[in-house]
C-alpha cells in the first residue's frame, strides 16, 4: 500500500508540475500578444526631427496609476539631461544637481509653475507633475540652460532619436489619437488603429 501511495503521490506531483508549466507558458504567450506597436518617423521641412514626443492622447474611460518610481531630470555640465522628458500625469520628477556649481531651476509654464531656488551639488529637488501639457525648464543662474517636460495622460509615448524615429510598444488593440509635440514645431494629431498582428506605422511631417 505504501508503494502504491508513493507512486500515486509521485504521479500527482508530476501532473501538477506539468500543469504549472503549461499555465506559465500560456500566461507568458498571452502577455506578449496583448499589445501592438506603433512606429514611424517625424520630420520637419523634410529633415529628421529629434527630441519630438509622440504620444497617445487621453483614452476615454481609462485611467492609469502614477509610476511608483520617480523620473529624473539631471543637471550636468550646465545642461539639463535629458533635454526632453515625457512623463505620465502624476509622476514625481527628481531634479538632482550633478554640477559643481549651484543651480536654480524654475518654470514659468501655466501647466506647472514652480521655483526651487538655489541649490548645490548633490542636492535633489522633487515635484509632482499633475496636469497634462508641456513644461519649460529654465535656470536663474544659467540662462543658457533649457529643457522640457511633457506631461501626458497615457503611458504610451516615445521620444524620437537623431534619425527622427520612434517606437511605442505594448499598446492595446484599438483606435487612438496619436499626437506629436516639439518645442519649435506645431503639434499634429493623426488617427491610428492598433492590432496585435501587425505593427502600425504613422509618420509625421511638421511645420515650424
């Protein structure tokens, strides 16, 4: 009887393990197949445009939780890094000072007015961006410094590279409004249909 019980328990454990493996594979497959991809190129006057933010506009009836980790807008070599930072509404952004010199970051933008005052190397200032829209960043101490934070209402966004290319991954199937923003070009919006079987390609041609 003990031998039969041992064999039964062994077979049961093997079947249980096989079931768990199959379930894991199915869940993994479903997760990878859950979204599509939007990609394309942004140009202005025929030339590739870098640092353009491409994002899906607000989806009616859909809300997204704020990221648990803060985004970073550094200050290094008298430059904001990165120059353009897209974030989801509700994101906390840290502003570390990695320079030897003091900085005094502020924004005059209606989307988020603030002034951190002067702070030295190693210090970090933080603020939550709770309204959508572009936010210009400046420094009282170094007027040549500038950057932008673009606050959007979905987590589906990307910044174009030096070739003007962008890619937004893991987008649920559906119809959306896709908008591109750049600091010195007029914004533009296009409709896009996303499905899981084929990438959606959306190219933008902007005007200054």
